[in-house]
C-alpha cells in the first residue's frame, strides 16, 4: 500500500474520531434561560426556580419540539464531506490521484461542515425559546437571555 493511501486513510479515520467526540459533546450542551432575580425568584429560591425552568422546557419540548443540535451538526458535516470529496476528486483527477484527492477533500469539507454545524447549533430554536420565556413569565419570572 502506498504511503499516500495510508496517510489519506489515517486522515479520514482521525476526522471520524474528532467528529464523534465533538458531536457527542455538542449534543449534551443545551442552552437554558437565565432568570433575573426578581421578587418571584427571591420568594421561591434558586432550587424551585430551576425546577420551574426544567418544567417549562419540558412543556416546550412536548408542545413545539426542539431541534437536535447533534443531528443538525452531523448533517452539516456530512454535506461538507460530500462536497469536499467531489471537489477533491475533481482536483485530484487532474493530477492523476482522484482517490487521494477525494479523501483529502472529504476530510477538509467534513471539518468545515462540522465547524459550521457547531456554530449554527449554539442556540435553541427561537420558537422553543419564546415558549419557555412565556411559560416562565406566566409563573412570575423574568428571563434576561439564554446561555
């Protein structure tokens, strides 16, 4: 096996591991509302306020749903890899190395797509956020943003 083929396979394998780790981490992180410490918050305390946030988020998820950031990120990485592979194969074909070009293009395109997906998945669906904001407002809380 040529060294260039081994290098291409190693790059693809490393990208796959990197993508798996990042997708796992991004799927665990979910933005949550930040509450202003108004009279309602002070009266019930942090523990009850947190329970109310959890309840409103559960209600929002069951009523309007929420986008899954891990799935969206994976789609973006897959699309980037496919586009990169096609471009890499075309460029590689000019030099006589279509397979190697495709592998390199897929790794580069997949990495770019992964980065794009992570940046886009950093916030929840705006409809989900509005539902939670309204639910918490109905309970007397004031939200000041999401983190």
